């Protein structure tokens, strides 16, 4: 029998089977997964900040409870994803350190400010909407722990997306001032949401290899197109305008033509020079330092249980 691990790995990928933590895998596959899953985990955790900003100012107790639950869900997604990354042989401490020292990225989208309540609606509709389009295919990712984590995450993201859509729907059918607020939020979040899908295919360094490994199932541009087509319909129902004068149906392509986001801006934001990069990382560093007593207490408790030989 063929016992070459590389052959076995390739055969599993070709047969659409899952790679599991104990399976042999090429170093580059492991590295790519750690990079993507860690970046994804960091995004969930940093992504709590823009909406967390509105928990204390939500317009009613009901809205506050919903938003609180939503932001807590994001923390849960982050923890799931760190756990998935740990199956690849890195520790959570190492990953947190890489984030706090700027050596690992998080999504560009969370470097934009939330200026009003309607932004919470726009984030739910557009940012969680984009996350779903990107993550549903990741449920079929070749790496088992990541694929399985994505199933639950996507279910929760669907609730988040509806939650945001409902906020915008209420505002859009409210007073002229509320409508204007909703439109302003959509105007500001549209292009940053399109940029979440990453650079265009021609500039995407990892896509080809990640698609061959079946980590990614579709290219950045394919997913971006899918997102645009979905949003046009939904904006119609909201009776809000997407801020793109060149958005129109292309009969031949059976898809909408649209204006690309400013990729130079995406690169600036990714490299640390977006509107809120400093604030986001400073806040995370502070929160991490403030939480050190909890980690120390948990470690001391575990050590004590072990000394007493209890589970
Ligand atoms: N931001 O070669 P590619 C959420 C980097 S959703 C920052 O195309 P790849 C839910 C990329 O890392 C957001 N960096 O890369 C939520 C690479 O740099 P590197 C998180 C970006 O990996 C909602 C370089 O550019 N979702 O959190 C971005 O094949 C509300 C070249 O790019 C995920 O992370 C960007 N937008 O494709 C939470 C999904 N785009 O590493 C709270 C999983 C690209 O070589 C509130 N990730 N880069 O230094 C993915 O699907 C992929 O990693 C892509 C990028 C599609 C993001």
C-alpha cells in the first residue's frame, strides 16, 4: 500500500474529505490555516468594539439586551476560533501576543468608527451579511475543526444580520431624520464592507493555493459579486440607496456591475493606518492587561485542584 503521507493528504483533499488535527499535513497548509483562523479569531474579538460602543446608548432596554447578546456572541466566535487554531499546534497566548504586537492582522472593517445608532444596523446588515457570504463556504473548508466551527458561527451570524436589517428597516420607515440617519450609515459602511472580501483576485497572494487546498472555495471577487447581488435586492426592500451611481444589472453576466472599493485605502487600513486602528489595539491591550488577574486566578485554581488531585 502507498504509505506516503503527502499522497494520503492529497487524496483526502481530492475526495473532499476532512483533514483532522492528527493527520499529517504540509507545513505550508498548517501555516496558512493558522494565519487565516487567527486573523478570523482576532477579527471577532476586535469586532466587539465598534458595536460595544453603543451598548450603553441603545435606544431602549430591548435594543440593549439584543445588542449585548450579539456582542457576546462575537466573543464566543473568537474563542471557538482560537480553539480551532490551537489544534494546529499554536497556543492562545502566542496568538494574542501576535495580535497585540501587530504581527497578525484582523479585518480592515473594524477600523471604521460607529458614529450613530444606525451604524449598529448597518454593521448587522452589511458587515455580518458579508461575513455570512464569506463564511458559508468555509463550512466546507478542508480542515475539520475550522469547518465545524463555521457551522454554528454562521447560524449566529444569520441572527445578527437580521437584527441589523430590522434596525435599519425601522429607521428607514420612521421619521425623515431617522431615514437620513439610516441612509448616512449605509453610505459610510458600503465600500468598507465590499473591501472585507480582500484584494481583487489579480492581487490576492493566497487565493490560488488556498483554493487548491480547498480552504477557500471561491475567490475574493466571486464572493464580493455574490454579496453585491444580494444587497441590491435587500436595499430595495429597505428603500435605501446603495451609494454607487454605476450599480446596474448586466443581462449578459446575469449579475450587477458595480464600482470597486478603493483598494489603496484597504491596503492603508490593513497596514495600520485606518481611522481607528490605534484606538482598537490600544483598547485591546488595556483590556488584556486588566484581565490578567482573572488569568492568574484561573491558573492558581487549576494548580490547586491538581495538587489536591481533583479533576
Ligand atoms: N482585512 O491573499 P489574500 C467577522 C490580507 S467577519 C485585513 O486575498 P486570503 C464577523 C490577507 O490576510 C471578518 N486583511 O488573503 C463579525 C493577506 O495578508 P497576509 C473576519 C486582509 O487570506 C461581524 C493579504 O491581505 N472574517 O469578524 C483583508 O486568501 C461583526 C492578501 O489577501 C474572516 O477573517 C481584510 N479585509 O483572503 C464580528 C474570514 N483582506 O496574511 C464582529 C476568514 C485581505 O498575507 C462584528 N478569512 N487581507 O499578511 C478569509 O476568508 C480570508 O482570510 C480573506 C482574505 C478573504 C479575508
